[in-house]
C-alpha cells in the first residue's frame, strides 16, 4: 500500500527532475529517498514533505559497463525515516524521443535477411530493447541482438530542459561459433549486417543519427570450439534535436 504523493510523478530516465514528496512522517530528522532503488538527492526535508532531485536511471551490465535504462515503467519510491520507518509511492518513467529513435533502429535490424543479401536473417523475436540486467539470452534463435543507450550528454546547466543532447548507443549481437577457425569472419559478417541496418535507418530517421558506426567490439573468446558463443557490438550516436521542456514530447 502506498502512502506517498509525488508531484510530478512522471519523468524521464535521464534524471535531474525536482520532485516534491508528501507523506505521513513527523520526524524532522533527515532520512533517505530512493527511486527504483537509486538514491535521490535530498534538497529539503521537513515533517511531511521532502523535495528531491531524481537520479539518472542507470545500471551496470554483465560486462561492467554503465548504461541508461530507458523505456516506460512504474517504479517504487521509498522514503526511509531516520528511525527506519518506510513509506512507499510510485514514480512513472515514460517513453522518450530517444526510445522512439531506438525503436526504429530495432525494427530496421529485424528486417535483415539472407534473401535480401545480408549475411544473417534476424527477425523481431531476436531483437530486444535494453533490460535492467541486459540479459543476452532471450530464448530466441541466434543471433540475438540487444539495442540500448550507453549514456546521454545534455546541457550541463539544464539537466531537464535542453536544446540538444547526444545519446551514445549500441547494438550488440551474440551468436554461436561454428568451427574453430571461422569466429573472426562470422563476427565481421554480423557486424556488417548491424552496420548496414543502422546506415539504412539513418537515411530515413527524423532523430539524427550522427555516427552510424564507431567501432567493432568482439567478445572475449576463451575457447574457440564449436558451440562457443561470442559477441559483436556496433556503437552509434543519436542527436536529439528538439527544443522542449518535456523530453517525452516529439515536437
């Protein structure tokens, strides 16, 4: 049961939003506030009201790299008093312009087909958005592809209202290696397909992919024998060009 009221109760995963939280506590001693398990910065704390700045919704993947978790989600807000009494509420992350752009990239990757001259056929079930744990094995046929955002640069003095922002993004794919000597060729063929899909989307998108492929990163291969699984990654930038005070608006 929730006993907190948030204003506003909706925002983007980039953080930096000022939120006023009201609740039933009477202890004037400052406690802590978390949003989706991440510590919010407390601006002021008085009995019944706390003002915080929302944290960025970042996480760490299996390789130890930090990334921004994007997409719509309702998450828990927990206010813990100094005496350890807790109160809960709900904060809603909403789909951003960046989500819309990355969805276009995912859809383009899902059209790759050997019949159309690509090295691999990749369907919608094999392409996923970034998840909290960024799990690679989705249970779909290989190759499996995960598309997400590594980080986003915004105007330093305007963390929530900005003119432009550059999102550093990636498309990472995994596949099984067939024989000992083909792993490098297989990964390069898969990289070429991802690169091709991103270049194709670049020609039609309204969001501004500024660098369609920055590098190839192959996964560490400990034993290049049949059945070994390896990864390849293409990084690219998306330039968010829209000037607005709400990054959820495509205007």
